[in-house]
């Protein structure tokens, strides 16, 4: 694909990657509670979900989701319910312990949570359906261009995960006290609940 298109795509894409949202908030909170390494590994679950969505968009199957109101509504309800479930558990939890997670099982659990959170948001696949094609030149191979754009998006998403995780590490010194940590948990829970409610009431 043409270099100038890629130069326009990268800053616009990174702005999307860095937009505060449920997954980025989760990465930040995971880093605060469990360390950078655990938050980064967990973020790979999100990368896996986005990779599947990009593949769907490239193959044209995302059009089915966009056109099917029933399918869209089903995914939206499940995704919103999962967001609200995480919010309730975070609100009710005690101050999260600050400790490194070393076991593969626990890291896998965090990655699974990131994957489900990303996969349960139908707006994400619509972003890939509406955003990526704007930078595709139909006179050339669309599949190759989708591969380059999708790979670039995922690399920038990894950078966003890392930056939010670093910020989460920085927050450790602010919220090391149980009382402050509990307040932060409730603030995160409120944001996740609002995101879930917004997803639920939003129209296609």
C-alpha cells in the first residue's frame, strides 16, 4: 500500500488505541494490582480478540454482523452484561492486593477476561468495518492492505496496553493504602458500569 496512506493511518489509529475504554482501564488496573508483566500478558487476550475481528472484517463476514440487527443485539446484550458483572465484582471487592502473579493459570484468567471484554463489544468490529476500509485502495490487493493495516493496528494496540500498564504501575504509590485502593476500585467499577449501560442503550 502507499506510504502516505500509512502515514495518515498511524496517528489516527493510535488515537483510537489510546482512547480510554473498558479494556484500557482493565490493563491499568491489572498493572496496579498485579504488575506490568501480568497486565501485558493479559492484554494479549485483547489482541487475540481484535485479530479475529480484523480477519472477519477482511473476509467480509463483518457485514453479516452489521446487517443483522438480531445478532448485533445479542452480542451487545451479552457484552453489556459482562461489563456490568465485572463492575459489580470490582465494586464489592476489598482493596486489591498489590502482588505479582506468576502462575500461568492466573495470567490466563486475566487474558481470558480481556478477550471476553473485547469480543463482547460489537462496536469494536464495526470500527474495523468502517475505519480500516477508508485506507484501502480497491485498485490493489485488498487482502494484503488489510493485513498491513491490521498488523499495524495490533502493534499500536500493544503499545497502548504497555502505556496504560505503565500508568497503572505509577498509580501503585497513590493507591497503596487499602482505603484509597478501594476508592479507586469503585471509580473503575463506576466507569465500567457506565460503559456497559451506554453499550446497552446505544443503537446500531
